[in-house]
């Protein structure tokens, strides 16, 4: 008697067993995960801090160093790397694989609070942090192009409309916008004119900050009514900055236009993007850990017509890179191989 004998004598049971195995395989096939790489999650946190106008040396010494001293006291840190550029510092912290990422994030926040007293007083915002996986690559890149709309306006559309809508989709973990910057007013100072009038760059900065504030003005009280004063001192157009009085000297007003050139531009003039040779704003999309990459991309593609309808018709939204193309091809090859194996069996 060999192993095949009981199956030969019991054809009905053998058939039912074969059908049960086939059904189990079909159900398991629908539950197979789809991913470009093996699922490996590293407890990693990225910290960013910005100080506009600061040199890389200044960022490294006055921003990165105090933060690194506090981060070095956190338990479970296996690797810490930092890079400083013009007005920006980025610090990446990697923890032990058995370290809980939420607990590590709380420790990072506490370290940032502890280092706040050592950071520059004119730092616009507190350093921010986010949980990240360095092994994860973008799943999709979208581009905004236009023949008539300027790049700053397209960046504003991408960051205020599309970025928020994409972040709300199931499976989408992070959405970054690149290739441009938000609209801004740039003041190009003439150092010779500034020195001739006995002013420094700090004097000019203080005058601009004082003239461009949005503070409460109080209210007017009457016997029967009270009126709130809601005027704003914020200046939004470049032309309104030119006649701004910096100081009075020898009985005459020294205006901003006398010592600087004011233009309507963007926050970062050294950032740009191209798509098929045209100026473009790039939207970079990452998935959440464990999310099915094909389902996430299919969900984004299904809503692209709605996204196009939410932006001006002169701006074109298109797909630049879809990381699921090679994955779909690999899945098709596996499906064909499985089909051939089933027929042969």
C-alpha cells in the first residue's frame, strides 16, 4: 500500500478535498499583499527647522547643534544624521527596531521643547517633526503645467487645494509639493545706499516687521454701541512697499524704494520643476505603511477628474510617474504562471 491508494479507492473524498484546496487557494490569492519591496518599517523620525536668510554654517551651529545635543540623550537612537542648507536644517533620527515609534515621537517633541531656549530668538516657527520610512519610495508623481498661469500661482493651487484633498484619501501617507514656492514680496537691498544713510540690515528688517504687523487695534465705545477696529497693517502688494517710510533723516522721509528694489516674486527663487520641458509644479505622493499600493494608486486615478475640475481650467493636471506600472506587469506575469501551472496540474 502506498500513499496514493486511499485516494484512488475514495474518488469522491479525493475530489472534495481537491475542490477544498482549490477554494482555499483562491481565497488566499485575493488576500496576497502587493508591494514593490518587502515590508520593512524602520522607526525613523525626520526633524526640520527653517530660518530664512541664514547661511548653512549658521544653520549648523545655531540650529542643528542645539537640537543634536538634546536628541543624543534620547534612548534607543541608533543613527542620527543632519544636513544644513540655506535657511534650512534637516535631522534624521533612526531608532532600534523594537522601539515604539509613537513613544519615540514623544521623546523627540520633548527634546525640541528642551532645546527651544538655545535656538535663535528670531526662528519663525518651532522645529517640526514627522514619522517617516526611508525605505519607502513615492508611489506617484503628479504635475501641474500651464501656458498662462505663473508658477507661483500653480504652487499655491497645489498646496492649498490638491495637497489637502490627496492627503485625505485612504492609504495616502504623505503628500509633498515641489518645483516652486508660494508668492512673496522680495526686497533686494542696495548696501551702498543703506550705508550712505547710516542704516543696517537689522534696521531695515525691524522697520519692515513693524510696518507689516497684524495686531489687535481695540475698539471704540459709545453710550449705546461698541465698534471693533478691524483694520490690518499687513501689506500684500509689492507696489505698496515702495513708499514705506523707513526713517526720517534731516527733515525728509527715507523710503524703502530709496535703498532697495521691491518686486513681486516667490519665497524661494532657487526652486524649480520641469515636466516634458515645461515649467511645472510636482506633487509627490507617498503611501501609508502596509497600504496596498495598487489600490491607493487606483483610488487616486479615479479622482483625478474631480481634482482637475477643482482647479482653474488653464492648469493641466497629469501623471508623471506611476510606480505601479512595473508592479502590475509583475502581477500579470505571476497570474499567467499560476494559470499555466493550474492547467498543467
